[in-house]
């Protein structure tokens, strides 16, 4: 068997994403050692019990000592502080990356703490479930899904190539795009759908009185899917909305306009307008299936 | 084996729902004969090729002759005209029902055409997929799902009981509720989620320029689910919105208010408000799982 891509990998945060990276990297033999560190002793104990990494502790800096690749897998809002905490332990030539669902603010938060001689290459695997914590970690989570790299203009080319090889090794397809484009694309494909799902489940819950239990009881196809999405981790998603504010507000504005258009069509009995949109969206689904992303 | 519940069943419309009723009723031995009729010769031919009913034709009235149970399985907007077309062929004592996703307007459209001595019992199986047409018909579609009966004050008690037995025979749980409550509950659990999904997929598609193909390519969890919902049949859903206007506009208004609240929280950086809602919606998902409807 060929030499692993990395000697030692350190994962900072070991929930759904960090834990899945650990499982998959071990299975695919991408590193000799895989260590992790997390904030709480409880999560560390659970990660150790589940044998996600070789070892998981609570000293973030200690975990990064001698690491060739460090991936920060915390909620977006914790990426800056976590990087600050590990900075002094990073060895020259080490690659530091992350998995945050927002890229511009995470880059702004992490970059200032990266020492000279350490390579920073931001990334975002577009894969996940609504579950969180070490117990949510899964093999095959990244299989066939995209991982977006958003290198900085001065990112080291070899480091970018090596991180790309790593994500391909985990089963992903890799694409490099601009951090700003990333944030705009994800605002519409992921952040807005989550915001909408959270909203509608809340609205349904507020329809108090005798309807409330019936609403849950007869949860049909549509609503059921929304409750699943709206069960996603509150901390992660608060951080996403606080950190991708501009792009989310912009697509939200467009969405509101479009929804008012349909609202008006319903009010005035203009069925054709609905029919035309519904026909168009059906085609989009077919396009997605064609792209194997459905 | 005991005598089947019905001698002859006639299904008017043989797509996802009509076709699934035919398959399941035959498998479970609920009728001696199951015939169907639909508008177009193409759909009839497909239904015959798939052997959904014993026979499918295009003469709606002819199919209903001597039937003990007739279920109108067309889009909501076609229920009235279809009932008018079959009225003269209905025998005394026959039960007429439907499967429409809206109940008040369907009742208003169908009831005037029901002859003296024929029993009208409206129903709505809360089960489905985003596919339509005869090829979408499935066994086990109704298994464990609710079927809501919305009998009229003067509905014949024996006829209601017999229809209830039929839906239980198809695997459903049955509940009787008021048509008005039905329409309000479904507006939030099914109609609004569909409207939102259609809207957001349209909004994403309109984000033209170079982002468009990327939007599809990186369709993450949230958006993927929405495109599936937004692939549902345009005619069926146009009819639903045109026929449940009041209830949909009312919940849409509430939803808009709730969404503006979150929009404002994002704009002003009030993460706590988001976190609180996201925590509450997570509980609702748990309640649903507890009710075995997730
Ligand atoms: N979930 C998805 O679908 C998905 C998809 C793609 C990318 N992402 C991104 O991946 C990242 C992690 O998400 P996840 O779903 O894996 O979350 P998760 O399951 O909740 O795990 C988060 C991990 O980060 C740790 N952590 C939280 N705050 C910390 C802090 N202040 N310092 C150190 N560690 C901290 C947690 O440790 P403790 O339990 O010890 O506090 C836990 O180990 C987020 O940036 C998210 O945007 C998520
Ligand atoms: N889809 C769901 O998830 C779901 C769930 C519960 C209830 N429902 C309700 O079930 C009903 C049928 O939905 P579906 O999903 O089964 O639809 P579908 O698969 O599109 O099938 C509709 C059937 O009705 C026929 N039809 C349409 N217009 C007609 C007309 N004017 N006269 C006679 N036949 C006509 C169609 O025939 P041709 O092809 O020959 O035109 C087809 O056989 C709707 O009222 C819907 O609200 C749907």
C-alpha cells in the first residue's frame, strides 16, 4: 500500500462533520494518526467511546502539535477563537483548513491567527444531515458530494492541491470557487431553505388551540420534510445566519417578492400564473436528477 | 375467506391515488370488481397495461353503472364536473366519495350532483408522493397513514362506517373531522409547504448569470428536498390553491409575519431570537417522531 497522504491529522471539533472525516480518513488510510480535540469533556468521552479518532482530548493546541493537517470542525462562530487557541502549536508547513458553511467571515476570523509558514486553505463539504454531535458521524457521508475549496489569492498551490487530494480521498468531488460566490450560492441552496423550514414549523406550532395536535398528527409529505430540516443544530444555524447576513438578506428579499406574487395570484384566482411556475420548477428537479445531485 | 366489503368499485381518475387504491384494494380483496375510467385514452391504455384495475375506459358514467362504491380521484377542480358526468349512472344505495386535498369546495362542487338515495362521504387520504399518473401508483402507499373522512351532517351513518372500513382495509388509520378544520390544518401542513417549495425553487432558478448552474450543482440538503416537493403535479396543486384560497392566504399571512421577525433578527444580529426558535422547532420534530409520523 502507498504512503498515506498525511502523517498526522488533527480535527478541532468532533461532531457530525469532524467525526465523519475521522471515520472516513481512517478507513481510506489517508493518515497515519488522526487525533481530535473538542471543547467539552463529555463530547471527548463520547468520541473516544465511539472510536472516531485515535484519541480525542480537550486541549485544542496539544492536539495540533506536529500535525500536518488541521481541520477546524466547529460551528462557524467558533472558528476564529479555535484558530487563535491552536496557533502557537502549529508547525511550519502545516495545512490549516475548516469545514464552515460560510466562507467570507470564517476566512476573516481565521486568517489573522495563521502563523507565517503555515498554509491556510478554507473548505466546505456540501454534505450533511440534520443530526449533530459525535453520534451523528457517518461513513460515506462525503461520497459523491461536492467539497468546495475557497483558496485565498496567496494560498500555497501545493497545499491547495494536497487538500484537494484529501477530499477526493474521502470520496468527494472537489471544486474551487471564490468565497464570495460560495456564500451567495449557499445562501439560496442551503441557508434560505433552512430559514424557511424553521419559520414554517414555528408558524405551525403557533397555530394554537385544538388544531395544534392535529397539525402534528396529519403532518403530510411537505411538512414532514420541513420538520426534519428544522431539527438541525440550533448553534450551527444561528452562526450561519449571523455570519452570512448580507447574502441571506438579499435572497430573502427576492424570495419574499416571489412569494407575494404567488399570494396575489391566489387571492385573485390567477391559476395560470401558479401553473406556469409549477411547471417550470418540475423541470428544475429533472435537471437536478440529471446532475445526480437529487 | 370472508365476503369482500364491496361488489363493484369504480375509480374515476386513475393516477397516483386512484391507481394505488386499485392495486391495494385488489391485493387486500376489498371488492369483487374494480373498474376505472379516466379522461384520456392514453391514460386509460397505460392503466390497462399496468393492470391497475380490472379494466379502465374513458366513459365515466359507464364505469359507475352498478357500482357499490365510486371514488372520484381527479384533481380537485375536476371533482364537480366528474360527479355531474356520472350522476345518472349511480344506483340507489351507492356510496360516492373522493380523495381531494381540499374538502369544503369539493363538497360544494360535488354535493349538488349526488342523486337522492346515493350516499356522499368525502374523504382525503393524507399520503402521497411527488409523482403522478398511473405509473406512480404504489402498493403500501396508505399503510399506517391517516385517511380523513369529512362526513356531512346528513351523511348516512352506515355509509360512513363502510367507507371507514374500506380505508382501514387499505391499511390507513381513519379519523373523522369537520371539513373546515380539515382545510385549515392541511393549509399549514401541506399546502403552504408546497407553495414555499415552489417559490424557493423558482427564486433560485431566477438567480441568473453564472451562479445558476452552480446553484443546481451544489444543491445541498435543504434545496434538494425543496426541489422534490416542487416537482409535484402542477394541475393538482394549482387546483389546491385555487380551492383552498382563504385558509392558505391566512396561514401565508402568519408565515410572512414570522419570517419578517427572523429577517429582522438577522439584520440586527439578534442571534438569540434565532437560537430560541431553532431549539423549539427541534422539539417539534421529536414530537412528530414520537407520533410515528416522521
Ligand atoms: N451539519 C451539516 O449538515 C454541515 C454540513 C457541512 C458543513 N457543516 C459545518 O461543519 C461545522 C461543524 O458542524 P457539525 O454539524 O459537525 O456540528 P456538531 O455536530 O454540532 O459538532 C460541533 C463540534 O464543535 C465543537 N465545538 C463547538 N463549539 C466549540 C468551541 N467554541 N470550541 C471548540 N469546539 C467547539 C463541539 O464540541 P462540544 O460538544 O465539546 O462543545 C463539537 O465537537 C460547522 O461549521 C458547520 O457550518 C455542517
Ligand atoms: N398526489 C398526492 O400526494 C395526493 C395525496 C392525497 C390526495 N391527493 C388528491 O388526489 C387527487 C388525484 O391526485 P393524483 O396525485 O392521483 O393525480 P394524478 O396522478 O395526476 O391523476 C389524476 C387522474 O385524474 C384524471 N383526470 C384529470 N382531469 C380529469 C377530468 N377533468 N375528468 C376526468 N378525469 C380527469 C387524470 O386522467 P387523464 O390523465 O386521463 O387526464 C388521472 O387519471 C387530487 O384531488 C389530489 O388533490 C393527492
